């Protein structure tokens, strides 16, 4: 943003402390740190160091391919050099150690350049999704006290520069907006790189905060998830081993690159860790993706269940050569057994189910699991040091094989969200287990089957959010007395959303379309706009007089056809 520097109030610049574990969020106690280091899980690597090493070992291998609109490639040496130059440019603009930078980029090569440049200067990327709009972005920028925000110029008809202007007006800390493409009133990312200084930059330490990932959220807004170099890189190494990722892997990034799943399971970061090639897929539809699989000889990718279904049906009809594809990971939401059975024959590759979370724990079915296990379970943890408890409502272990709440603790599962002490008190046990909110049972082989969830969250085809977020938007509508957003079963998405709306007495009658437009106009990601709206006089009540989401869900499952 072009602001007059004299009019900018002096802001506290992020201190180096911002990277220190334990300052902004609870971290692993010393005995666990020792244990994870001694076990060889945490090896003292950083993202910046990892790229430098790969560039030294095989400089001319292709690291990244961005196929659209014209094919561009980055070798490991080129990616490393680009990250150095961009890092120098960020540093020149005063962006450095501990500074938060909200990155909202689609699946383009610049995404990878930007995050490695930020790692180099010890700045902390905050990963927003392209779908996020002013409500979410303003929150991420102001809550994280971001100094910079990186956007594309336009995407799918939406002008991110205008969004950045609005966010800049609302966020006191924001000093820079960098735009990939035409910058408008902001700064072009292409103008940022400059020759690296002769003195190397001081890079972050392996145990320090590397980035803030977003949670799906169970209350109002997404929480920020503090991940360190050491813990995340361990999850990459574990994922690579399980999925067979190596320097010959050609990974297609189909889901938004900012999501934890395509980033790390094993994702584009896992692939770069192994020295393989990452291909950015601009859109997830089969026409686009299949053409890229054929042309780029893709070996591996990851999809959410609804997309896996679309790909399966398309592959059953399509004549594309998908023979290079060896492994397809499906996760993010429950994959139906029926759909899972169709995938391998249709796509001619192996299926692996993955049940993960940006907070940490990731479960995979294994390449040597029998086919029944692959289609009927959501896998088992990466690490022998992932501790799993399955408990009842009173936190007592349920008998083996029975369904209960999944709690977990381990070498890549956070001990607390960033700057959220009250929420942490609810989401973590006193001895550091994360309450996933998932209801699971465990098979004798240690595989988990996700049976449902206890948390108040919508999972719409893998996109998660707290119903409360949209309920709060609708409560601001002058005609709305009360509202409850619930998930209803959907054959394709798994779940879609239904808003029960109680109008104020004497309020002007309103329409479904009006309600949806009201939410849209508020500036939230499109996937949060209610799919269905129903006007009611009252909600089913529970014993304590609160709205029973469960009651609403079962009532709505019976009659979800009403739009
Ligand atoms: P988040 O915490 O926002 O990263 O979302 C992670 C959540 O997504 C998990 O706690 C589950 O509720 C859900 N999830 C992820 N993968 C699967 C899967 N394979 N099956 C069922 N639910 C899943
Ligand atoms: O849903 C998720 O968050 C998720 C799914 C699969 C995830 O974070 C992951 C794998 O790493």
C-alpha cells in the first residue's frame, strides 16, 4: 500500500521473541524435546537450509513447474537463488525475524518462492486460502499483527488488490501489500527481489516458529497453528517414507497449496524435501488435471473426497493417459467405502487414505496394507511416538475397539494454538493431549476409523469452519432474531450447510436468496455461504435450553430437500 511514511504511527515491530517457542503459545516440555531429539525425529533442519542443501546436491533438477498460462520451471538452483533475492528485497523493506506475513496466493510458482524467501529472513507466513475475503483476511492480518500481505492481482474474477486496500485501511500494522501481477496502487512482487547482501541473513533456528497454519475452527474464527521447522520437517520425512516419495516423485498440487494436506501429506514441501518435482495445478477439474498428469508425467497427488469422486467418474469415461500416476491420497473428510472401492480400477493407481489435521497428527493407510484396510479405514499414525487415546466424555479410555473421542500428543502435534489461552484450556488436556474433536475407533492393527465428530464444526467437502462464524454474521441482519447453522448429509460433498432462521416478530418477510446474499456481502469465503436456508419458529431445545445441533441435524437429515 502506498502510505505516507510520516503518517504511519510508530508500531511495535515484532520482536525476535515472536519466534521463540513458548512465548505466544504453549510448547513441548523439555523432557519431550529431549525425547524427540534423541529418537532422531527432530534433526535440527530448517526449511531454508533444506532448500539450500537440495540446490547444492542437484542444482539442475526441476523443483517447480507452473504450467499456466505459459509453462515456467524453477530448478533447485533457480528456486534457491530466487528465494535469496526475494529475501534480500523483503529485508530491505524492513521485513525480518518474527514478522508475520499473510500469504494469499493460488497454486502458482510464486507461492513457493515467497514462502522460502520468508523462511530465509525468519519471517512467519500466515497461510490464507484464495477463497478468503475481507472478514477472514482482516482477522488474520490484525490478529497476527501482520506487516505484509501477498496477493494475486485478480483471481476467478475477483480483484485481490481492492481487498488488500480495504484490509490495509482496517489493519494498523500492515505496511506492505505485494501483488503477483499488475500491482495497482500496491507494490509488484516482481519489483521486490534485489541482490543478496554479502553478509548472509541471520536465519531462524530449527526449534523456532516457522509459520502459522489455519485451523478449521470450532468457535468464531479460525485459530492460528504454530508449527516449528523441526516438528513439521519430521512430519514431511515420515510422510515421504510412508508414501514412497523420492527424487523421482512428480507431485501435482491440486488442492489449494496453503492447505496443510497438499503442503505436507506428503505434499509440495515433502516433495521438495525429497528433491522431487512439484507441479502446480491451477484448477482441480479433471480436464485441467488429467491433461497435466499426462503431459507432466505426474506420479502422485492428493484430493478431498468430492474431487476424488469427480475424478473417478471422469476417468471411467475419459481416454486420457494417466499411466504415470502411482498413488492418489484421499483425505480431509470421510471418504465413503463405496467411493473408495471405485478409485483404483478407474484411475489405475494406488489409493491411500489420509486423516490429518493442521494441528499435527496425520494417519495414513500403508502401501502394504491389504485392500480392505485401505478402503475401510483412515489409516494409522506416522510416528511410533504419536500417542493416541480414545476416551469417553469423562476422559476415561474406552474399551479397545469402541468409539470415543480422539486425543493425541506427539512429535509434530502442537501443544497449543497461537495466542489463544482460553481456547487452549478447552482444546488440550492438562498433560498436553490435543482434543481433536473427532470420534474414532481403532482396529486391532491400530488403524483408525473416523465415525463422526463431537466438535461444532462444518466439514463441507474438506473445507472446515465453525458454524458460529456464519451465525454471527446472520445475527447482525435486522430481520433475524436467531439462527443456527447445521450440517446436513450430502451425497457429493459429504456435508452441506443449512441455516435455520427465526425471524423477528413483525419483521419484513425475507427470502432465501436475500439471506445468502447478505452473508456473501459480508465478505466471507464462498464455501461458508449457507447452501440451504429454512425459516422456522423455534429450534429443538436440549435439556439445558440451548439449541441442540444434534436435534437439528437429525430433523434436517429427514427433509434436506427443501432449498
Ligand atoms: P483442521 O484441524 O482444520 O486441519 O481439520 C482437520 C480435521 O479434518 C480432522 O480433525 C477431521 O475432523 C477432518 N478430517 C481430515 N481428514 C479426514 C478423513 N480422512 N476422514 C474424516 N475426517 C477427516
Ligand atoms: O483435513 C486436514 O486438515 C488434513 C487432511 C489430510 C491434513 O491437515 C493433512 C492430511 O495433513
